[in-house]
C-alpha cells in the first residue's frame, strides 16, 4: 500500500519535473527551490505574494504545470484556467478584498507586458485601481 502510494507520488513528481523549465523562477517556487510567501497550494495551482506588489494585496495564482503563456494553452487546460480564477475568488475572500473588488490580469507576451514566462494570474486589490489601463 505504502509502496503503491510512494510510486504514485514519485510518478506525479517526475511528470511535473519533466514539464518544468530548469531556469523558470515560478517552477522553482512551486518546487520549494526558491523562497516565496505561499498563501494557497493544491494539486493544480500555487498562489504566492508578488515580490513587487502594486497594491495592498498582490498575489500570483500559478499553475503547477509549466505553461509558458496563454498562447501555449491547450484545449485540455481550459478547466485549469477556470480553477485559477476560482482560486483567485477564494483568496480574495480570505484576504478581505472581495467586497471592495479587485483586478485579475493575465499578461501575455512582450506586448502584454509579460516578464515571467510561466503563465500566471495576478490578483490585485485593497485599493482603487486606475482606469483605463495602459
Ligand atoms: P508579469 O509581468 O505579468 O509576467 O508578472 C510577473 C510578476 O512576477 C511581477 O509582478 C513580478 O514582480 C513577480 N515576480 C517575479 N519574480 C518573483 C518571485 N521570485 N516571487 C514573487 N513574485 C515574483
Ligand atoms: Zn515554470
């Protein structure tokens, strides 16, 4: 029983490693190889505080699987993105910013302002955001 469970987790970890880009900072955070303030973690996503927050609350919701950006998403990743948004909603409540509102952003590619090429969702709130965006 223990052997089967250990094998299951080893296989899962190996699969995660196989899809990881060695130089990817978010993969390192997910694998506990780089420091971050993690606020939520499950089988599909890890959420941690942004290193350079642009608001009182700024959290990144990141898939555990390395996907470069929305452009590299596949048909099978659609529910994962739904899970990222649902996780953001739960964290917003946990951080007491749900009622006041918040902004969810997924920057994609250089023109979208993406600087870390591991797909992620920004959850920003706690203050009134500027509009229009630019
Ligand atoms: P983007 O520009 O949309 O790709 O967002 C990348 C975000 O990751 C930026 O807001 C950075 O401040 C943040 N960031 C980069 N490295 C780290 C890190 N090691 N831990 C937490 N946040 C990070
Ligand atoms: Zn990665």
